């Protein structure tokens, strides 16, 4: 069974087809890099996978379950454009809140552990509204990883991170892959993404222009996929 | 048990966030007090006879509460907009109805707090003996406030992504609230006059309870569609 299966998905915004007959799959333990120009449909697809939006046609399955089923939601970690943490709460309060929402047995302990893993322990009690953009993004990463999801859906996860934080995130993603978790990640930072990816899917104007295993050429030249299959 | 825990976690989160900023409660309380003071000038409460004052008291009070409550209710889902926090809540494996009830309960607590502070001020400005039937008045306040908050919370979810939500929320909320507000006004007027809820006013109480039960049930059924489509 595929960890993530997208079967003939269409999504319309009014009359405009943002996604056109998208078919994709990611095996358990795979890391699928979802690449494409702005407006290609990456975020739309990730939001459908996360259950935030219904496809107009077609179907998505996460380990065989619909993305809106409670058990499926427990298995998904989503990091979107918005960081989904509350400015009025502290970093510790935010993570403890989400640990409770995900029914973790020791919410505060889990929250403190992830603050440490993302290098935010010293600002644990600081309000998020006082954080820099990079710190907020690290907290968002911690929130997405907190409940040990088996599928990580990451939309531009390297945005706003400095070199050190990128290295931390790459370490977390490598650890997740080593634990057998599945990652679907949209990004424009091809070098970082292709280092981790086992598979690559190129979206172009809402359609899958390429979907297959990552090859050495892609790592050597991150622009290779665009040049070979995309719009150049 | 899990359901109650989910409901409680969402409620506490909303209340904690509100008490940090005090945006909604300060605005709502100030608005309620200003309305009550302005109405007291308009009706010249000092010169009105006690019977006449009692007759209009329920209407005045609930108009002030309904208007002031809107300011709290407007913030309910708007609070989730910065940083796409609503995505985080929707993604969590919690029941949507627990999410709705958690938010509704937090709103209920805030609106009721505004009402409890406004009530003595109302008594002072309008020379109304509001405490004479307090347990029954409290029951009416609780039932009426729940009606206002349950409709306001579902409407807040419905209008959260609309640019003119501050206008749309009261436009959608008040017409639906007419039966609840009518019942609460009638009951409050009688209680302010020192009368207990009896056979003649029991119908209004039943209508208020029925309104709360029906609209809470409808909201719980609709919340998934309202939030995600």
C-alpha cells in the first residue's frame, strides 16, 4: 500500500483548473520532492493531501484512509505557509497545546523535548509574537514533528531559515526518513530538497510533468528537471 | 472523556489567548457600558416611573448584551487567521464538534462576564432591582447568552474568510436570534418587575430552551461543512 496516493485529482477555483488529473504516489519511507514554478499547484495539492480542501474530482489516500478521517489526521504532520502557532501564547504553551490536541501522554515533556531539538529552549516562555521569522519557522517545524507523524507534508519548509536552522531541519528530516516516515515536500530550494529526496515530481500548470526516482543528474544540477521536463 | 478533554483544551486556549490581549473583552465591556449610559440619558431613567422602567428593562438590557456580544463573537474565528492557526486546529485529530463547542464555551464565558459586570451598572443607572429574582435571572442570562454565543460562533466560522465579516456577522446573527432575544427580553422584563417565572411566562422559557437545543444541534451538524466545505 502506498503511504500517499493521489488518483486523478482535479481542483477548480471557479472555472480555472488549479490541478488537472494529478496522479502521484509515495511509498512508505519515501521522500517525494514536489517541485514546480509559482502557481504550478504544489500548495493546492498539499492542502488537499492534508484534508484542508476537497478535490473537485479524484481521490487522495493516506495509508489507505481519507485525509479527513480522525485516524489519518493523527498520522499527518503538516507544515504550511502559515506557521499555525498562536502569537499570544509562548512557544511552550503552543507546543503543549498541540501535544494535548494530538493526545500525547505527557504533553509538556514532549513540548520541551521538541523545543530542545529545534534550539528554542532558551525562549520556551517567550511569546511567539516576539520571535524572529526564523525562530517562528523552527517552532512551526517542532509543531509539525511533535506527534511523531508517519507522513510529513511540508510546504516550503526551508523558507526563512538560516544555514544553521536549515542544517537542523535537514537533520530532522533525515532522522524521520531513517525512522521510516514518508515525506512529501514542496520547495523552491532544490539543492536542499534533492539531497533528501528519493523521488521527484514536477508540477507544471497543474499537471504532473515528471514523476520518478531522483537521479544523480538531478543532484549534480538542481535545474536539470526543469530543463529536461519543465518549462525551461 | 476524550471529547470533553478536547473541548476543554480548545476553550482554555481561547480564554488564555483572550486574557493575554484582552482585545475582545475590553471592547465588548466598554461598548456595553456606553450603550447603557447613553440609553439612560435617552430615557431619562430618573424621571420614569418604576413600572415603566421595568417594562423596558428587558429590551434595553438584551439589546446592549447582543450588540456587545457581537464584538466578542467576531473575534472567535478571526483569532485563528494570523499564521493560519485554523489549519493547525483542523489538522489535529479532534472532533470538529468538540472544536466548535470549545470555542462557543469560551465565547459564552466572555460574554457572560461582560453581562455580569454590566448588570449592576444597569441597576444603578435605571433604578431597577435586578437582584430580587437573581437565581431565575441568572438562568435566563445563561440560556439567552448560550443562544447568542452558539449562533455567533457558527456565524463567525462562516464569515471568517469574508472581507466584510464585521458587517456580515451581525447581519446574519440578529435575524436568527429574534426568537431567543424575544424570549430573553420577555422573561427579563418580568423578573425585573419582581415576578417569578410562572405559567404565563413559562412558554418563553420553553422557547428559549428549545432555541438553544435546536441551534446547538444544527451548529454541531454544520460545523464540518462550514469549516472545510
